[in-house]
């Protein structure tokens, strides 16, 4: 049985291909940025993830339904836990 899904996430801001993307499989924040072509040359490579419903287990990472992710820190091996799995209806904003 093939299940169709309308689960999606949005990517906005300073990325090569902003838009609405299907969420068919588990995808991390870094993979989501890569799938939309990466950052533009003007991006400061800081990303906000806006989530409608934050579960208790994720409360430490999210402040007021927003997670801030710094890609340069991630590349240095810092804040690896902030490379979260994207959930349906997440909005990713590249600054």
C-alpha cells in the first residue's frame, strides 16, 4: 500500500531555492538546507526553525517555539544537538 502524504515544511530567507518541500522521510535541518541549494552569498548562516507545537522533550532547545541554529558552529562540531529532525509544518528561515 502506497501512502500519500501531504506533510510539508517551508524554507525561507537567504537560501538558493526557498519554497515548500515535501516531508516524505526523516530529514535533518542541515539536510533541509542542502536540499534547497544551500545558503546564498549574503547569508550569515544562522537559521531559525519555527515550530507550531513543541513537545516537552524539545523544550530545552526551543524558546517560544523557535530554535536558533548557527551553521558555522555546527561545522566546528559545536551544538550538534541543534541539527534537529524537521517535522511537518516547520518553517526554516535562513538569515
